[in-house]
């Protein structure tokens, strides 16, 4: 009797291995061959699911996006008001090893997305999902009826810019912009935006 293979789960397993390769060795070292080696399988078995480096990047980006959105959703389940907005922002900043790894991957995607339409499309989808959650948190952080729609949109854009700036600094200059400094920067901006 032939072995039954769950192809979706197999694809996710390979994507997780690809993410580990990218995190341990860098995105430049990510190849179909390096992932097959790390997964202890043949290149042929892997190419049944992923044929190019960009296929692997897209799969990794999906996993990282799912992890990020899951952390954000937990904030909505446990926090309210300004604490919710702060929690959503902090949930995606490079405050621990997992998120620092995600930021290294995101920054590699930014560069690749400028050249590769498939990666760019997924990057845009992730941004839309992230922005929608941030907008939702921003609206809930404000007093009922107080901000206009345009104020919420402006606040969301400002919060996105804050996340991008702190995320890049926290990734490239962790000694200068460490965990506590990132938290202080977020609180300082929220003090100005939501006194």
C-alpha cells in the first residue's frame, strides 16, 4: 500500500527548514540545494514543492507573516486602549531572537521585492494585513468618537513609520537601540500621539 503524504504539511516542513537555513546562514546561503541538505532529502524531493530560491523566500515570508499576525492577534485578545496599540507595535519589533530573525528576513525581502514581482506581491499582502491590524489597534486606542477617519489613517501611517524605523535600527544597531530603548521610543511617541 502506498504511503499517504500530506503535501501541505510537507511543504510547511520544507519551508520551516528553509527559514532555519536563512536564519542560521543568511539569505544569500539559501538555495534549493542547501535546504535539501538541511532537510536530509534529495533536491528532487524538495523541487516537487519549491523549484527556485524565490519560491523558498515566498514560503519563508508566509511563515514569518503568520507568526507576526498571531502575536498581534494575541494582543487584541489580552489588551485594550493605548496598551493594545503599544502591544501591537511592540509585538513586531526586534525585541527577542525570533523577531530579530524575522527582521533580518524582512530586510532581505525588501531588497528582493524591488526586483522580483512574486516576492513583491506577498510583501504587499503582508503590509496590507499588518497595516489593517495596526489601524484597528489605533482606532481602539482612541477615545470613542474622538479621532476622524483621516486622523486614524495619519496615526496608522505614523505608527508604521515608527515600526519601520525602530525595526531597522534595532536590527542593525542592537547595542545602541536595544530592547529597553525600543520600548522607550514607542512610549515616547505614544505619549505625543495619545496624551
